[in-house]
């Protein structure tokens, strides 16, 4: 019998930290520092950076974990056109230098980009 295993990871923000960020952008008050010392070990914020960096980090974790925990390789990678995640995977080579991860585009994303470009070209040439 084949066992199917799901691994779910999430990068989450911390509502209390977000509240302080909105309240005091400089975060240099004594009140904030006193609060943060108590809060730090319970903080849920596990990513600092852009959403693109978050996606690349998550992809990296999943690919490295696939080998370590499951003994499988995700290849080819079905992607949405974001090259940052794919570039990072190929730079890190989670499956070794002899096994680069191939990228295949999701048909829905390719269709959307082609459609948008055709509409833009049509609109550009209408006035000429």
C-alpha cells in the first residue's frame, strides 16, 4: 500500500508585531523594547522580506526536505513563471550538480501572459 504524506509549511506574520509596527514605526521606545524582550520567544513572525523572497525560501525548503525526509526529487518543476524561485533551486542544486531541476510552465499562466500580450498589441496597433 502506498502512503501519501503531506507536508505543509507556512510563513506567517505576527499580529502583535504588526500592531507595534503600525503604532511605532521606529520601534525604539523603551516601552517597545520591554515588550519585545518578553514577546521574542513566542513571536510567530518567521520571515523578513518580500513575498518573492518568501516564495523562493519556501521552495528551497520543500526541495531540500523532499530528499532528506521523503527520498524523492521534484523534477520537472511546474511553475507559474516566477524565475526567482527556480533560479534559487538551480543555484542550490538540492539534488546535486548532475541533476538540475527542469522547469515547465503551467499552461494557465502561459495562456494568461499570451492573452495579455495579444490584447496589449491589439490596443497598440488600433491607433496606427
